[in-house]
C-alpha cells in the first residue's frame, strides 16, 4: 500500500501536471501556513534556541532524498581534516526507539535509530545523536561529547534550532517537480525559501552560477555477507537485480546502467523497512542495492547480495567558501 501511494505521489509531482493542479487549493493553504510559521519564529512569537557552537543545517525543500546524507559525510570529513571536532544530529526517521534522543554508533540497532543515522555513524565514526527534537539532540551531543561544531542532517524546516549556516541540497534531475507545495507538489516550502540559504548544492549538474554542483561516485560493490569487494564492471554481461528504497531510486538505477550493467529494477519507498522476502527474487542472480538499504538488509542477506557505497564530490570552490563562512560564524559567536 505504501509503495502504491508513494508512486502515485511521484507521478503527480513529477509527471502528471493536471492532477497537481486539482490539488492546488490545498497547496496554497499549506504554503500560507508555512510562511506564517516561519514569520512567527522570526518575530520571536515561537521560540528558537541558540547553542554555543556553530550549527550547520543540511536539508532540502522537497520531499524525498536529494543526496543530503553523502554530503553530510563529506562535510564531516572536511571539518575533521580542517581541525574541527564535529558532531552530527539527525531525525532518526524510521527509528522506533521508545526514548529520545538516542546516541548512535556503528553497532546501533537500525530499527531503533533509523537507516540514515546508522549509515552516518558507520561512515564517519563521529558522535551521532538522533531524535524528533533537534534542539534536544544537539544539547545531548554537546553534553556527552567533545564537539565544537554541529552538523544537522536535514532540519531546514526545524526552526526551533537556530542555525549559523544553511545548505540546501537539490536533486539535479527532478529539481522541484511541478513547483507546487504539498500536497499538489513535492515542496515542503515555497521555492522562494532558497533565497535565504547560504549555499545551494545540486546533486548533478547545476543550472545557475550561484549553485554548486556535486557528484555521487562509486564503482566498487561490497558483498553484504563476506565484505568482498568487486568492481562494478565485474557484473557486466550478467543478469542482475537492483533495488533501492531511497528518495529517487532512478538515480541509483541509472548509475548502474551507466556502468554497463543490465538489471531488473525494484523500487521501494524511502526508508522502507525491508524483510527477507523483499530482497529474494526466486533465483541466485546478483542483487545490488544502495548502502542506505544495506544497513537494513545485512542480517538476512545472502552471498548474492551486494551494496554500492558512493561518495559525494562537490566542486572544489564549495569547500573553501563553506570553511570561510564557518570561520566568520565562529568568530561572531565568540564575540557575543
């Protein structure tokens, strides 16, 4: 049922403009409520919380994945190499813990903390705290770990937490769909919101000079059972299955196709809770999946299951401009 609803929504937002138009009255109401809420935070009617270290929010204004998590991992590495001590907070979407916030390490239960948080913890080996309230998560992070900068995975619309730098990640292929707010389109906030962020990073080719491009690269598959690594080219000429439960599965499928692989594709909703039957297809053909999906499938995967780690590679100018702005933000906090 969830798969059907997700596909129906994507068709409306990115393919069938007519159905989107029918939902426009609801979209106008939604966008007005979003503007009013943000105005109330700006005027102090709704309270925002500031913290003593710089807060960097990496999010988007569309529903679904755009490549935020790989960029968070890249930023964490950049900050560490630049002498900072970063920590990371996230919503923990899909996690079913009974108490929040939760600290996450590489051995955490994915069912309790969510797939993205576990992936980030595995990749960065940095302090990660998740929970519905990013204010509470950030406070727990600073109380429990030696961090002097906080990265927020998503949370562009979480105005309770004041932020020093905002980075909006944009899907370079789908952009903003039909340009409408929910439910008529995929926008969480009107497009005008992007005029107030500090950086716009496009996952793919950028459209404008004020945007920064980012590529996701990966050419080595890793076996979920054995850890064996094999070049993607080794799967050429073989019949394979490819599955993805991410915001834009087609991006993953196209990456495999560009590497010369022939795959039967299987799309699932973002953050899908896989069971063993979802990744078995009645044959012993190789099954390739994203790393985000793999953290949920490892415990019941077979030796024909592989995942493809990818890394974010933003254009060089972005990293230096980001560090320059962070230094300015750090100095301003010190002067207060």
